[in-house]
């Protein structure tokens, strides 16, 4: 099951939105270099075909499609980031509660 929002993660339900975002960002910072590169390659594979599609449009017709892509990009990449961050969430949560 894909998780589209951080509020859907049971470990983070007790946190506010900004705290959930910070926790996920900290968990992503704990990724190994190989996993970080893999995450970036996967995100690139999702966005790369969009640029080929946008190449068809010219002039002002391109603007609405750019807005659509810009707004939908987080909806595409956030579930992938959460999937990678879930491995380190418990570690981040325990270090945050110790401070």
C-alpha cells in the first residue's frame, strides 16, 4: 500500500505536520549513499518521461501543463520518499524523544 501523506504513518500520527515532515527528512538523511542514489534515480525515472511529453507543447500552451506537472510532482515523489524513510523512522523517533 502506498502512503501518500505522512499522516497515514501510524508511528507519526501523534506529531504535528511540521514535525512529521522533519522526522521524514531526518530519516531520509540517515539513508546510506547507495539508497540515496537509488531514491534519486527512481524519482528521476518518474519525472523523466514527463519532460518528453512536455516537449510536444510550445508557447503559452506549455504553461498549464508545467503548472500541472509542478503541482503533481510531490504527489508522485512523496510516497517513494516515505517508503525509503520508513526504515529509519523508529531510529529518528527514539533520538528525538531522548532530547
